[in-house]
C-alpha cells in the first residue's frame, strides 16, 4: 500500500507567479509515481488536487493594488498576503488533515503550512518534510524562523545553507536536493510566442515591483546600451506603469514589450527569444534559469555561487550592477553559438531525478 503524502500550498492553481507554488505542483505530479499524493490547495490544478477553501496570497495581493486597501492591510503587518493566507489555510487545512490523515505532511507555503503540519505531528506523530526555498535570503531570517518548527527533514538547495543550518541547529536533519525542471514542458521544440520584436531578443521574467529583489530595471539599462537588441519582459505587478515608462525612455516603443501570459504559455515565450537574463540580487535557487536553459537559451545572470553552479557553461555570469559589464556579457552571449550546452546543463535537474531523491527521503521518514 502506497504511503499517503499531503503536499500543501494554497496558491497552487490560483497563480503561477511564484516558484514555491509551481514547485509544489510539479513535486506532487512527480511524487505520484511513488506515493499516494494529495496536493491541498485553494484551486484545482491537477488530478491530485484537493481543493480546500482559504484566501491565498495572490488574492490579497490583487486587493493591495488599491492604494487605500494596501495602506489598511499594511498598517500593522509588513506582509499581509502571507499572514492572511496562513491564518485562513490553518483554519481549514488543519481539520481536513485531522480527518484525512497522511503518512508525511509536506508544506510548501512557509510558516502557514508548517503551523498546520506541526499540529498534525503533535496529534498523530506525522513527520514533516520541508523545503526551505528562501535559503540565505535576508541573511537567513526566514530560514531561522522556519527552523523553529523543527521539521523531521529539512531540504535545502546548497552546501552553504546546510552548513548554516548545522551551525545554528546541530541536531536538525538536513538534505541537499536541487529544484527541478519539467523537461517535457520546457524544450526547444514547440510553438513560439508572437511578441513582434525585431532583431535579437532578450527575455527577463519576474514580478514588476520596484521593492523586490528581481531588479528588472538593471536589465532595461543594460539592453539600452546595445544596438539592435530588444527586451521582452514577462511579468505583472504593482509597478507596471513605472517599468513601462522606464522602457519607453531607455529603449523606445519598438525595442520592448511587457507581457503577462498564462503559465501554460510560458514555454512558448522562452522559445521565442535568443537569450534569458534575470539580474536579481539573490535567488535561493533560480527555477527560471533552468526553464530557460531547458528551452535552449543561454543565460546571463548575477555572479554568485548558486548561479555559477546552475548556469555552468551554458551562459555568462557577471556583476550586473555594473551596467557596462552587464551589457558586454549580454552582447557576448548573443554573439556565441551555444549549440546544445543549455539543454545539456538543464538535463541534470530533471524533475524525475529530483523526485527520486525526495522519494528516498520520504521513505526514510
């Protein structure tokens, strides 16, 4: 009889703008080869979905686009969307898991899911598996908070994070397993998105929010230094107008597009361009780089240990805050024949391989 695994993420199926909900969906799909998997979420997104009502963070973020509502919601808490999701999902997901017991609970939505899992473990001794997707962002602030829940196994993405965990919580079990990419979905073969841009086209993706760590403005600045190169921005957020004005001033109306597409169309977007870049300040992992490489694209990324490992010989890393250096890296990448290096690099991170590693951990629990 297969073990029952409860994967938790309220946002899965509601939006596709975050790595954690996409990873929860993919993980549920691929763990189903080994276990009886239920993906507990607020929206139907797969055959493994169990829809339990709550208010996911994406719904709150939509409300926050109204300045008055944003002022009210942020009056007493810095991240109301996550707090509201956590409270409402705790109130509905906990009773469900009390009635429909699992052998392992695998929350993917930060402290909200961990709180649910902690109650279930207290009642039934059900082990908790947790992947820390924030890594060392903000000097490990989120990581330290989530360690207080003492998951039975904590999964991290690199040795640096594992070393930090063992330093502050020596008895915590920690395993290193990378994120995965769906190689059947992201590949060089298939339909292409019609963006209407001429010449070489560079793609970047991310939430259009000046306050986050994605730093899309650096990509705009760097592309503006090049001739006959256009920028395709795929994303949405509260600062669309700001980024539109910046592109108009730096690139002109013919050298950029800002588009919002459904997740199902994202592979077509990757296949429609010549290179991918994301100049984010920090990335706990960087799923989008894998998606781009799996689609055959070379990558230009921020120079740090994680992205040097991810990109390998399938692109270039540089100091993206030095706009001239960033622009030179873009130009060098666009003028190089990368052959099959990007797809070869991405193949090491297939979801099938990642799911097998998780299955070994789950069976050990």
